[in-house]
C-alpha cells in the first residue's frame, strides 16, 4: 500500500496510475479516453478529473501541500539572494519530502518520560511561541471553556484577568529557587501573560506561562511549602517595605483554586489503555471498518494499529471520535467490515503482545437517541453533507443505505463509486449532514455534482431531473448551543487530512454551530469544516500541556523582507532536517 493510500483523509481524487506504473493490484483504473494530467509535484500521470483541487495540478493533498510549501521557500530564498521571484518558483525537491517528515517523526514515537523529558516526535520540536505569535498578530484565542473534551473546561470560568499567582522568580541572583507574586495580564487558552508585582504599568518584563503546568501556584503556596518570596532584582530597590506592598495588593485579590492542579491531573486520566481492541474506519476504504488495537494514549487521542496491518499502518483519532466503535458495532448496525487477516509480522509487536480485552461500550461517546416513528430517512433521499475526504467542501449527497441505530451510509453525488467503496457512515444526529438549501441559506458555497455549475445550481431543478426527493428538514439535528467561538480567534486543530498532525489554526467563519477552520500559513483550499463540539479542536497551549507536537504555521513570504536573518536560520534548520530524512529514507 502506498503512503498516499495509507491516509484516510487524503483527497477523494486519488491518482489513477497507468498500467505501466503498477507494481501491485490497486483499486484504481486508468481511463485512456479521459483527459490526462501530470502531477506537478511527483510526476505521476493520471486522469485530470481525478486530480486534487480546482486547478487539477496535483494528484493528492500531500503533493499539493508539498509543492505549495516548497514554492514559498524557494521564493523566499530567491529574495534573500537578490533574485526576483518567479511565477513558478522552483520546487526544492521533487519527492514529497514533507510526507517523509511525518513518517520519520512517526518512527520516533511520541510522548514524555516520567521526568518530563520529551521523547521521539516531541524531542524534535523546535518550539512554537504562542505568546509572541498572538501579540504580533493582535489576535485573541478561543477560551478553554469552549472545548468540552479538554481538562478543566468547566472550571475555567474561575480563571480571570487580574488574578494573582505565585511563580518562579526568573529575575533573581540567589543560588536557590525563589518565587514572587504575579498578576494575570492576559489569558489565551491555557496560556497566560503574567507581570510580576511591583512593575505596575511597565510591561517590559511580562512573560507567558501555561497555567496547566505545575510551575504556577495559588497565593499561599510558598508559605505552606516553606518557599521564599523575593522581588525581582530589577525592581528590588523600588520599595523598602515589600511586605506592606504585598499586603495591599493581595487584599480582595483572587487566585487559582488550591486544588487546581489536582483537578487538572484527574481530568487528564483517560479510560483507554494500550492493548484494548476497537473497531475503526478503514482509512484505505472509508465504507468499511477494521479491527485495531490501541497503541498509545496522549491527551485522549489514540494511536491505533490495524490488526491485519504492519507496524506503520496506524490511525490517529480522539477517543470521542465518531470514527471508532466498540467491538461488535459493525455487525450490530449492519456496517461493512473488513475480515481480519492475521499478520505474522505483527505477532511480535509490543502492543499486540499486550492485547488483553475489547474496549467496553461505555468508554465510547454516546450518540444521540433517534426516534424514526412518524417518518425517517429513506434510501435515495438527497441532502448536503461535509465530504469526509475533502473537509473544506459541503457537497450534494445521497443516502445510499439505512443502517440500524440511526446510522446512514452517504455517497457524494457525481463521485460515488458503483461498488459503494467511497460511501461513508454518518449518524443521523451528527452535525455533518444538512437539509437541502442549508448552504444557500447561510451563504456557503455548495459543491454540486460533476457537470453542474455551483453558481447556477438549483435544488428544485436537480431533484426534478434525478426524480428524487430531499430529506425532510425536521429529521436533521439543527440545535445550536452558545458555544463562544468567534471569527479570528486562534486555536490548535487536528489536520483531519493527516490526523497525526495538530496545527496552529484560526476560526475563519462561524455558521451556527459549524466552524470553518483555517490552518495558518496554508491556502484556503485546505480549510476544514468542523462542529463546535468536535473533539479534534483544542485551546491554545493544549499541545504544550499534554506533551504533543504542535505544527507551526508555514513561514509567510513577507518575513523575507522583514527579517532575513531569521529566515536564513529557519531554512538552515530545514536543510539539516532534510539531510537527516534523506539519510533515513533514501539509504
């Protein structure tokens, strides 16, 4: 199986390889009568209609991203060398080496040692400074209370601007660790901008911390633990009576709860364990599920290994994801499932030696109960649905099959295969399906079937032509909570095209409870629609809190003229990292 086929959420328009390139049977066929195209990134030949994006220049999302990223780097390098940028910047490397980065990081594993030392993927983190990024862009962050799946989301309303905390004094000349009191100046997700007491309106020594770490303490912690409070050296001589100064500042002041970190730790305990078996969607064929085993649990996110795959055949998702189910779910609801073939290569894998039980049903997030009495969805009904293989598109779709317990098999009109291999399963209560006309009513561009123009598409005409009927609006779950997401706010979001990655992102648009997520530094064609309660979006500072690698934005071209030294250092790192990858993968 190729690297591109191993991605669940790679583009629907997969490359169609000509017979001369096939080394093994594939589910694709090469149509000689169709107009051909050549991928500008990897050089693969295929039918133009099957290529990714509106321009049809690339065979997959991976190639499109690699080309876009490398073109930007080449353009910036040209500017640094005094050369005018060209319209078609030279690609630094023909192979999609950005995909190799992911594979390389994956082989290193991920996580933390007991002492907090980063290992594997996390050891390669260059570091992303959320504080500087937010200040430079003048942006706000989505509050922690907007994310139901993260630690302390219910208690985060108690964390307010102006509250006092005790933190390590980094401006001291004493040999031992000493502390001082600081005020919260600004809150951004789990991150807080602090100012030591005594600096008053002077912001030159402000600093960012992650409130979820154990380095931030409530007022009184130093007294209880016999720690010394010492004012910063910079302002040490500003007052003669620091005790009296602090007493005045602390009268009526609020601080974090005494059990703040205890609750944080309790909230970071997750029920899934290595060795538990589950059913999960097959990333190479979304219309069926496969048996998998939990390999790693990080912050509620699961790395799953397919039972009949190899050691690299994995899939990442959150434990609340609608893509995973308890063992026996497929048979119960009537969903197609791939027959497990025992793989001898995996018999000695450490995770498979630890298989001890099937994950019990109560560990999974319950779906909303549905009552089909009085009319229900029917096969052939039309609706609008988020395309799971191209999450930036909401498409015209058809209900292809009705399963039990409220589950539906959906197919995108104009691209659905005859054998149903690209159908996908949505529960009727999910906020990924919408009644006909939803996009028009909310000024969202609807992706029509092939052969139709998005600007002139009419549901009435289409239903009449296809002799179909639209699913009744009353059957859809259209409730909208007061979620708190606002346009322009920053967050951390899973790239569902490559769910191993969590990236710096922005809320680009809010439509009721539907959010359009933009990945900073990338083109808008990579935007993704998600629900406001999706388990795949997180507050600023979440990755730092749980020890997971955060993908920084692609370096914008504007940096080249502003700070050439920084760009040179950045590309020096990329060059060295690329050499490491070539050594690891190219032999």
